C-alpha cells in the first residue's frame, strides 16, 4: 500500500519524519515504495528545521500562518490552528497535488497530536479539504493522545483533545488512536525518550505497508494482504499493534524433517506474538467492540504453514467474534515471527468517552472561573473610581 503522509504540528511532523525514515528503509532493504511523498506542516519554523528525513525544501516542510504567529506556533490554542489551516489549506493541497506518481497513491495518512494547538486544530480541517478534493482516495488520521500527567495538569489539553477527536471522527475515513501513556507503561526507561516512542508508534505500519508492494517472487505471500484489504478494514475508531516472537537459531532445512512437536511450537509462538500485539495495541480497547479486524503474519516462509495461519485465525475469531476478519502472510522476516493486528470500527472506546466527559467538566469550570474573574476585576476597577487618571 502506498501512502501520502503529512504530519501537522510538532508531534505530527516528528512522526511523519519517522514514516519518511521507514520509507527510505523499505527502498534500501526491500526495493519497494510505500510512501509516495511525506510532508511536515507547522506554524512553527524551528520545529520544521529539527526534522531529519523529510525533504528540507519549503515544499516538504510547509510553514503556515506565519503572518499570524510570526513562525512561533499557536501556543496550544487549537481554534487558531484550525483558522490558519482554513486560510492556508491551498498551500498544502498545491504541494500534495504535485507529488510524483500521485495517481499510484492508495490513501492519505495525516498525523497530529490532539493535545497541542497547531496539529490538533489543523488536522481535521486539512482532512476535510483533501476529502472534498480527492473523493476517490481514503484519508486516515493518526492521532496521538496526551500523557496522563498532561491531562491532569492542563485542562486545555483535555479540551483540545476532545475537540480534535470529535472533528477528526466526523471527516476521516478512519482514526488510528495512539495513547502516549501506553508507551511509558511498556518501558519506563524510555520515559522522556520521545524519538523512541515515535519509532514504536510507526513500526507496526512497516510490514503492513510493505506486504502488498512486494515484487520479488520469493517474498510474495501465499495470501497477499494488499491495499484493498487494508482499505476495507479501516473504518472509524481504530487501533494497531504488533508483537514478535524470536525463532530458534538452528532449524532443519527440509520441511519433512520437522516433526509435529516443532509445528506445535511454531503455532504457540504465533499465538504468543498475537497476544503481544493485542496487549500492546496503540490504545487500550476491548476487541469485542471491533467490527473489522486484520492480522498479518510476517515470518520466514518455512515457518509459515497452514496450521499456524488457521490457529491465529481461530484465536482472532475468539477475541473479536463480531468482526469481519481479514488476514495475510508475508514471508520476509529473518529469525523472527511478527504479527501485526488492526482492530477497527470500534463501537465503543472508553478513553474517548472519558476525554469527552472530562472536557465538558473543564468547559463549565472554566466558564465559572471566567465569570468570577470578571466580577473581581470589576470590583477592583470600582475601587479606583474616584481616583484621577494620568491620561
Ligand atoms: N508521541 C509524541 N508525542 C508528542 C511529540 N511531541 C509532542 N507530543 C505530544 O503532543 C502534545 C503537544 O502537541 P504538539 O504537537 O507539541 O503541539 P503543536 O501541534 O506543535 O501545537 P503548538 O505548539 O501549540 O502550536 C502533547 O500531548 C505532547 O505530549 C512527539 O514527538 N511524539
Ligand atoms: Mg508546536
């Protein structure tokens, strides 16, 4: 599957940069193209210059709203981010239109954090503009939810997140949700290591995008997972995850030499990897709520057998009985077995519900605070009424 990727705001830009790295890796290691072009869009010039892999020119690092912000960001006011995106959307669409071999692109992926200002405000607006322009290509959002401590210390973060989620859900074909907090839980040593987190966010997409683009016969799957399968799976709230199991170093070279015990081990390893993928999903959710699901097994071809594929299919069916399940295999990885899982069309997402409700509380509290402040300021002005002014 080939994507046009664009990141909005600092977080979006950095993760798009990570996708640009994966795109280079796919070309170098596998000779295939998974991203037709990659952009970063920001109101902050300094953030744009900190990227590594996205083209350095102004047609890949796109500065918007410089008249309004002086190139210094919107300081968490996502309404301003959305206003700027409305004004400058043509600037972004014009460069995307010039993507070489744009016609080969299967879909768009627009990335942003929900808690900031620029990305949070602009991603849904840009998604809507692209949708109006290119009705035939699906557009997906990858939205990063704030760390827990940001939610508790800064009410505005929750408000931005809620308004961003509501707007994205109403325009994008699917919204991948990624909870920053999940990555801290996974490995405390990476707390504060944002590059590592970004790497982990983008990693599950790699084999998924490569599988359908593989040209070399020996790496082409027996059941190819192509863009059509992915597009048919992605609807509404979506999570993605992947797990891996390492394979024993020494293997019998002929299939016939392997006994049923070893085949049983293969299946067990596959189940382990799928378990990990489910427990490491980008957002905590209940697989029972999923209406569409997909899994991809990537392993050396001799590790892939019908028993394994069937066992994982049965397992997935138990986890997500309401879902229409698609699958594929990708005979690529060396020395390990990877399982990538997507759960989509989630009918309920606890995290989203909690953010909506926290945001409504925040709104009424901040309105009350505002009214109290106005009353106090008026009292202060009244106290100075009889004093002369110097003007
Ligand atoms: N995973 C991840 N999260 C990030 C990154 N940078 C910022 N965040 C998160 O994104 C939120 C802040 O949004 P930013 O992307 O910095 O904001 P922005 O879109 O640039 O908007 P303004 O700076 O307000 O103009 C917070 O929740 C951060 O924890 C990143 O590189 N990776
Ligand atoms: Mg910023």
